[in-house]
C-alpha cells in the first residue's frame, strides 16, 4: 500500500470510528477491529504510535477542560476555594447541565498563553486544589448529582510549598473518599493523565480516554532518565510504558476510548466535544439506575481487579 493510500485508509477508519461512537447501538467489537487495523497501518508507516500520542496529548492547541465545559455545559457555574487555605486555579469545579443532566464537573485546567499558564500553574494542582475538588464532590453527592472529572495534567505540583501544605495527604484522602462517594463517578482523560496528580481525580465507575490521550505513572522523559540515564529517549520509554488509550483498554484499565476528529481534538473543538458528550451521557444514564451501595461496590471491585499477577 502506498503512503497516500495508507493515509487515506487511516482517515477513513477514523471517520467510521467517530460515526460508531455517535450511534446508539453497541459497536465495541467493531471499534476494536478498526483500532487494530489503524494501529497496524500506522506501524507500517514507521511511526512510534505511543510517542505520537504523547505529542498529540501535549499539543499546544489541544482543547482543555474549560473548552469542553463551555461546549457541553454552557450554564456551568464555578465554585472556588477549599475553605482551608485558598483557591487553586489548576482545578475548576462547578455545577452544570449536560443535555438535561445536572452534573458536577471537575476539570484539571492548563493555561493557553503565558499569563494563563502561570495562573493555572501549568495544570499542576497544589493541595488546596485537591481539597477543593473533594469539597465539590461531597456537595454533589449530598444532592445526588453525577460527578464528571476531566484529567489533563503533567502531575501534581512537586514544589516545597505544596509539600508543606500536605500534598501527599490531600491526594491520598481523595483516593479514599472517591472510593466511597455515593454518586455516579465518570472519569475522562482528555490529555495528559500524569501520575498521582491525575489519579487523585481518577477513581470512577467509568474511566474513559480520548483517542490521543495518555495515562501514566510517570512521564516518558522522566522514565527514560531513570531507566536509560537519558531523558532524550522518551520515545523509547513511551512505547514500553503502555500509556496510550489502546494499550490501557487492552489491559482492562479503562472502560472505553472516545474517538477524536481526524488529526486530533485540536482540529475541531466542537466535534471533539460532541464525541465526549455522547460517551458521557451514555455513562450517566447507565449509572443513574444503580443504588449508592451498588455504585460503591462496582467502583471498588473495578479497581481491585486491576493488574496481573501469578501465584504458585
């Protein structure tokens, strides 16, 4: 197959995947077939798929949490502060209505220009951000509202001031409390899902990833610096880490992959938001029929089953 034919076939596969995602009928098997074929085609083109996904997840024009929120919940009302120390602009929280469904949305927010990046601390939350998110989740649970978290961060802020204010404890507390929240919890990785900084908002009944998102315990560059003593080998580490949506779906760590417009979400914000909204509404309507006890049990069982091990 020529390079032009290869590229055209990849585009056709992406289009069909997008159409399947928008349909109401179950099409998971067909989606997996299409993704396998696309990965094969891209492999024949000589691309490091994992590293390409990392670059797309970090694309400077990729839509951030607020870009999606503005499109799927135009009546979004933000709440601020952790009632303990202050407000953290790296995490946005608030109530909104998504196609008639009243939800709490919590998003990790990166900045676009220099001023916004500094305000949002490059999407790296401090303890007050995680405490604010937990306050918002408890408020949503009180009123029986589904909770949606949008993950997009290189990781939690590692500065000394964050450590002084209890960064590790804030993350650990979120992990514990999210496991026993009585409302439906839907997690969507929209860009970078970096380490504990993302996992602190990542305990859910359903965990989805956008097609070009990545989710990892460590960045490829940091992994390469540790394993290969050379951070420039991030592309090699990315392939070994299995951090793409396809890899994690096969490992059973995520429940589904949300397709993106051809070329990536940065090419069409509106279409990307449509795909995200479709998956989100499907999950909400499925989980709303479960009792609080069933939601907690399903959530805990889901995470207990993760990981492969052998016993003799």
